[in-house]
C-alpha cells in the first residue's frame, strides 16, 4: 500500500514513473526482480555497479596477502626478507584500478552471459560461462594492467611511490612499459576464470537445487570461495610467470616471453619455484572469492530489489 501511495505521489509531483518488477521467486517473504527477468542492457548496468563494489571491497581487505604472495614469487625482492614491512605498498594503484577493472569485467560477463543465453538457448551453461568470462577478462585487462605493473613493482620494493614507479617506467620504456606482461596476465586470467566461473555457477546451482530455494548471499560467497581456491591452486605457475614478467624490464620480458620464462624458472630454480606463493595465493583468493562474490551478489540483489525510476515519464525495460 505504501509503495502505491509513493508511486502516485511521485507521478503527480515530479512526473516520475516508478516501475515495480515483481517476479516471484522461491522466497515466500517477498517478491524480487530476478536475474532472468533482466534484459542484456540492464544486466550490463547491474554487473557494472556490482562488480565495482565487490572488487574494491576484496582488494582493500586482502591486499596484505597479495603483497606476501608477490614477494615470495619475485627473487631478490628488496623487501622479501622483511615480510611485513611496507605491506600496503602499492595499495593506491590497486584501489584506483579495482573498481573500473572489476566493473568492466562483470558488466561484460553479465551482458555476454545474458545475450548468449537468449540467442543460444541450447548451449551448455558451462560453455556460456566460459565465453562470458573470457570476454570479461579482455574488457577488464586494458584498465587493470598498467596499475598491476605499478602495484607489483611497489610490492617488491623497487620504487618508493606510485609517482616514482610510473615516471621511471615511462621514461625508460614509454607508455608501452605500463602494459608489460599484458599477455601473461591474460594467459593467467583466462584459464583461471574458465575454471572459476563455471565452478561458481555450478556450485550455486547444485546447492540451490538441494535447498529448494535461491541461495542467500553468504551461501553464494562460500561457493565463490571454493571455486576461487580450486582455480588458484591450478593456475599458480601462470601467476608466477606473470609476476616475473611484470617486475622485469620490458626488453627482458619481450625476449623471454611466457613460455620462455616458465622454462627458465623450471631449469634454473626448479619446478617447485613455479608454485611459489601457492599457500597465500589460495588463501587470498579463497577469502577474496567469498568477499568478492558475496559483495557482488549482495549489491546485485539490492539493485534488483529497489524501485527503478526514470525522469522521462516512461518506464525502463523490465
């Protein structure tokens, strides 16, 4: 009753149309706009905002674990022996990049997932999730890589500040230096997300089916944590290679390449070195998965439950 009165007052006073999309879910306590009821354009908007919020939360809370992992993977790190000194070195570029990169990833992921599901309804869900994840990786990487290069050089103790790092890299290598290791990032992220997102969606589906209802936010967070931990364990060697390429000169990175760097590490330092930082990486990504997917699902739920308004007097897409 209160919603009807509010909508009526808004129309009379401000010429605002309030659209209530009340698709029933298994939750008997309330009606909720479900993800399936959203068109691709709205899925992109919801994913954009939800991803930005989730990425920022996860990076802020878990940054120290990321720093420890980086120092274990970089030989001769200037702060390697002093494990907890400057543990937040590189936090500024990480936070600046987090929201736009995560927003680009999830906006693209949700849009592609929705579009592919509509246009290819017979496609296997895991394949749809894989393709959507790869598209999200490509979209987010262009924003993320320059900040990742600066962040990891600060974490390893090679520069004192973000300004020093950017100035030194650009003066020696040009803007291209800020994209050093882009290929290795993609080579790590694509296999990681091809594992993580189908697992995440599958875990949610299985658990939801057993519960006979939509999952709560904390339950989705646990699914994200499990999926992230498994994917992290499987892709640690690619993460080691990515870290090495991003913390060396552009010329050396270009000469070695991804496969050459992996071979060199295995030959000179042993196969075990390719799994350096596995424990903090699994811990970081498992906890990060819980925070990231929990924050993502919570923000998405809030966005889909709230009334959607437009000042044009015409309702938005349902």
